[in-house]
């Protein structure tokens, strides 16, 4: 599965890293969602930018909310780390293809 589509990349260009620092958590908007299809683990992205400006399709840094089944935490994570996760039965991290710009307040225990 293609984790980062051109549509998502264009949306994230409006929200580079640190661009929502002054926005309250309840007012942040998640652009996309990645998840573990065979267990715990969900990553919600509200900011992102290419790791190396000269190669924007290779890797991206993200900021958002991570839920690994033991509570939610805000922080930074990288596309290559998600792609590199080895899951049971040969599965990999997937993107929720039906997810579109949802407010963080819907997911966060605020």
C-alpha cells in the first residue's frame, strides 16, 4: 500500500513541522491516519515535511498523535520507521483510505 499519496503530500505542505505549535490540541486537524492491521498501533498526522528537501518522496517527518494501545501520546515519527515495521503474517502498516481531515478533539481524551 502507498502510505503517502500525492494528495496527502500536498495537504501536508500547508502544515509543515511546527506550524501548529500555537494551536490548541483540541483545534488541531489530522490530515491522515496510519494503523497496524494486525494489532495495536495508530498514528494520526497533523504536520509533516520531507526529511530531505531535495528528495521529498523518499522520507517524511511527521508530528501527531500516536496510540499504541496504552494511551495516547503526541510526538514526532518518521515515514521510514512506519514502513520498516515488521508485522506478523507479512503485513505492514497501512493507511486508512477513508480518513479525511478530522479534528483531534474527536480522538483525544481532552
